[in-house]
C-alpha cells in the first residue's frame, strides 16, 4: 500500500439542505467511491440525530427521506460515510446545532488526485446550499424535506 492523503474542511455558514441537494451530494460520493473502488467494496453509513437528541443509524439514504422530520423529531444532524477496505473514505457531516462548524468534509485516500477532486466536487455542490443569515443565530435548520427555519 502506498501513501495515504487526507483533507478536512469545515464550513461555518448556515445551510438549507433539501432532499434534492442531499441526493446530489450522495450521488457525488457514490460516483467518487466507484471510481476509486470499482468493485464497490465499501460500507455506507447514515447517522441522523433528531431535535430530541435521539440518534439512529440508517442503512440507506431512502431511510432518511422516509422519516417524519417534524417537531421533536426534526432532523438536526446527518452524517454520511463511505469507507472502503482500501483506505479510501468520504465523510460529510451536516449539523445545524454546532456553533463551531455547520458542514464538515473529511476525505482520505491512497490517490492524492482523487482526494482533492472529490473535495472540489463536494465543495461546489455545497455552494448551492449555503445561506448567510443576518440574524444573531446564523444557522439554517437542516431538513431533507424542504423546511427552512432561521432562528
């Protein structure tokens, strides 16, 4: 095995994450993992946390979209990770409550070009969901089902 490259990037602005944009981000992750691991020897994990602090692991992206996502069951955090046995990993976190960052990307891989190309593609997609709120609490509620809330 060769050297491993990794990159981590966090974004401190609010965001509006709807189903269409989450699917696009998921598609980028899937395409990039298939490129580096054509045999699809990688695990996908989906962790969600609700407003009432309950956390769940889901097995597919469809499981996230099937959630009610309202009131005390409003989704506040989604973390998606693709991890292969060949030292390649893409992790993205959308967190509407963390004051330090709101979106975080971590990518690791044996191919340096793949790592930075994956980051570039995800950054470009994230530029479509970022929002700047001119209020005291500048985050926008995370929601795969189009629900925009600015506190």
